[in-house]
C-alpha cells in the first residue's frame, strides 16, 4: 500500500468530500450484527465516525500517522497505524469491514487473504470509491484538461481502477447488488481548488517540478468560468462493491 496522502493530510481533512447517508443506509441494510466494524485506510476517519453511530466498537487503520492525527476522537473508535494487508486483529472478528477510496492502492491478493481471516463468516465487506467530479460543461472541460493533460502523467498506475469505477478490481466474494449513487455538494471556488490539491498526482507534480500544477494561467482560465463568490453544484459518481465471504 502506498502512502500518497501524508504530505497533504490537512488539506485532505478540509476538502475531501464526505460520503452521503445513502451509502451508509445501504451498508446498514446488509449488516447482520452491529458489534465490531473496521474501516481500513481510514484517512481522516470520516467513515469510522459514521460507523461509530451504529456499532459498539469501531477500529480504523491507516499507514499514515499524519492522516490519523486529523481523525475525530470518539470513545468507541480506536485508531491504529498499520497496513491493510497485515493487521493485528484476531481472526473472525469483524461484522463489517469498509474501504473507501483506497482499495486500488492495496496488494490485492494479500488484502483479500487478510479479509478472509479477520471478517466473520457472516460479515460484510464494503469497497467504495468515487470518480472524477462534474460541475457544468465549461468547468468540466477545464477539469478534464487539468486531469488528463496537466496531472495526467503524474497519476500512479493504480488510478485506472478509479477511472474504471472499480469494475476491474478483483473481488473474490459473494457479491451483493449495489445501487448507483452520486455525491452532491454545493462548493465555492476555493473549496474546488482546495480539493484539486488533495490529488496524489498534485503532490507528485510538485515533488518533481518544485511548483504547483495549478499555474497562474490555468487558474485565471478557471476564474473566468467560476467567479469568486459563486457557488456551484458539484457531483461525484459513487461506486460500491459489496460482498460476503465465499463460504458464508
């Protein structure tokens, strides 16, 4: 698993979108018991905090200590810095395991071996992710240019799994049909540009070139499309893979 987000952990906590209630409604509909849950690659802990409202005990792991430092502190949420592929938990321990916007970074075979060990026989695995945001025709054209032409060469190869909506990741579980959902927000221009800086490709660009990919010229182009005080509706496609262990 790669750590691409420690460098911008504060930005990640401030500008990354939060998952809609519809996602949690779908998850809770298929959970059999609400005792123990695990959120892997928890990042800033947003999913762990949502699970804590329903589960007696929530564990959350990430390889980034800086990310965990930005996570909410709750009495029934326990954070630990460790990789997805090798955890310290007992076998057959969790009623639910979630992974949000992260599974594409994992070593798939080792990850699923670990899931098979720590998930209860009737437990549920949820893998969720979201794709490229959409605003309107003009801003989408600007975003596509920034995504493909400016930051495109700086994305890790694993990004393809996001572009493919997680349809091509291995999923050796008994799959449950999942709904097509969207994440809808009202954002300012400042929030939009803040979010763009949380991309791993942004950090790779800065590291290689010593400057931001959001050049003055590129920002000026955006500013003609999105005025300073304007609020715009922003939409992300949300995709879900849900399943039970093969022998359950």
